[in-house]
């Protein structure tokens, strides 16, 4: 089989790594990929949003299966386009992608189907939004409706900050059309958890839980990022919590998908806040997470190609997913300045001496004349499996200081609980 993976992050490298272990595979292409995927697959210089070129490539090369990493091409309808041409593609169609591409759509879906989430109001007019601030206590959360590369959510401690945020999103249009409509939302207190599910003909088959670290600095300080560390399983998950999530969230999502007539097939990533009142949904993503994929994929036993094929055929069962009991932890090394401005092109050293316990998934790297250089804000995900969270932490933090590039920064408290 020939497989095409779309995207260029740690998520896509982890998918390439796992797919490469399948006996069914003859070739893996990654568009555009990175310095990590280049070592195990063939990188193709086509951007994830260039659906015409991707389609042409898949047809020319007779690709048997395409797997979509990022949300943008999904929201632009890549799955619909590939399917029109009879190509097999793993990802959600354009209509279902609204669960991520419009926060207003997602909140409406949750409200209508009784899925627990934060109280909210939606606004199109800035004067009304300013008036609406009075309905909430501080801190409150302001969210741009559309896709903003993970930057469209602002937690406002004060009215002054809320006014500034509304001004920036709705008047100065810092996110363009994505901020035309906004949501003001109640701030939820608790522990975050990520729960990804394979969705096979509208049925949700949950993967193992994970915990993502969103903030750049230790102690969860500083601005939000795409995620700079992660581990699985999330230490708060137990049978009791799983039963509640099953009843109040997963089964209601399944009913919602059916009632809305959404032909959902692919992955649904449920961002949860575990509050004192129970688990509540913060957001939906219609794809694998990054860095969640880097800690889920090493724990997944068996052939990922089989799992994806069964999902697409509508007959994936819970028994098809088996996980090692080990804990998987990843620490993302970033470029100085991220999530703000940062430089690229710094030579990376020390990856060859890490030993067999460590898997390095590349987020933003480039291979040039056999040397590896930084090529993004998130650079590499340093990953390991351990018998316990502590063992995994020790494995990683014993080794990471051997990795060097100019401006390297990573949190030292990932998995410290
Ligand atoms: P989202 O893209 O909606 O998941 O938001 C990004 C991050 O903002 C989440 O992972 C949370 O850390 C935080 N967040 C979003 N909504 C809320 C909320 N209602 N209360 C507290 N934190 C939130
Ligand atoms: N780690 C969160 C995301 O993939 O959006």
C-alpha cells in the first residue's frame, strides 16, 4: 500500500513512524513533512492547504490511503474532494469539520445535545459584546469563532483586558474574519484532559486519555502554545470518570452527530476540563492532537493501518484498540521566543546519543546535507515510555541536556504532579 500523510509536525512524524511498522506498507509520502519524516518517508513539497496539488499527487501516484494531520485542509474540504475522485482518505468531511472551525457551531451543538460545557454567549456586534461582559464574572474567556492557529482564546482577568481583547478581535481584526464573531464564556476551574476518539460511522471509540501542557513556562505560566509537553494516561482518569464521560459526553455526541446528519468519520479530539461539577467540554478538534499523538501512538499496540481501515469501513470495535500499560511522556523543545517570534535555522546536536529508550519526534526541523536544523517554534518532541510517570520523567530529564541548539527551551516540570 502507498500512504500519503499530510502535515509537517510531531503528530505527522509519529503517524509516519507507526504506519512505517505496518507490514501492508510499501511507500509513505509526507506532504510537506519535516527533517524527521524525511528519514523514514519521502517528503513531498506540497503545502497541506494546496488541495489541488495534493489531489493531483494522490491520483498520479495511485495513493491507497491519505491521512490528514492538520485542521485547515479538513475545514477546506479536502476529504470531500478526495472522496469525489474515489480516493480513500482518513479525516472528517467539511461539514463535520465545523465542530472545530467554528466555536459558535461547536457550542450550539453542545447546547442542543445536552453536552456539559461552560456557559457562553455569542456576539457579532462589539457594542453588544461590551454590554455582554456584565453577564460574567472575572476571569472570563473570550474566543474568536474561527480558526486562529491556537491563538484565538484569551483568558481575561480584568474588564480592561476584556475590552482590549474585544477591540483587537472585533475592530482591529487581528484574526481577520475569524474574529468577526466571538464568544464570551465562563471560566472553568479544574484539570485539563484530552480524550481522542476514533469515529467509525458515527460511533465513538475512545483512545487512552492524555494530559497536555499548554503554557510555555513552568508552573503553567505565560502565554498559551500549541502544547509543549504531554503524557498518557492522564492521572485523573479512572473507571468512575470514564463512566461519566461515556454517559454524559460520548453518547450524547453520538446522538448529536446522528441528529445533525453529520457523516463523521475520522478522529474527534475532545478537550475536557475536569471540574468539581464533573467533566465539561472545552472544545472539539476534528483531528489528532499535537503533542497528544506523540504520547498515544507509542502506547498503541497493533497495526495502525488496520485500525484506520476498520474505522473507514465503519466496523472498528473497542477490542481493536489495545494499549500498553506503560506511561508515555513527551517534552517539546522549543525555539527561544516561541509562541512569539523566534529564529529558525539553528543546528541541532546530540540526538544520536540519546539511547534506545528515547524516541524523538520532530515538530519543526529541516535536514540539509545530512545536518539537522530548527525550522519552527516547536522543534522536537522528546518521548519515552516508562513503567511509571516518574520513571518516564527520569528517562527524559536525564538525557535532554545532551541535546543542543541555539536558544533551546523546554519545561522541566512535564509530568510532575
Ligand atoms: P480551546 O481552544 O477552546 O481549547 O482553548 C484553549 C485553552 O484555553 C484550553 O486548553 C484551556 O486551557 C483554555 N480555556 C478555554 N476555555 C476555557 C474556559 N472556559 N475556562 C478555562 N480555560 C479555558
Ligand atoms: N494539543 C492541542 C491540539 O492539538 O490542538
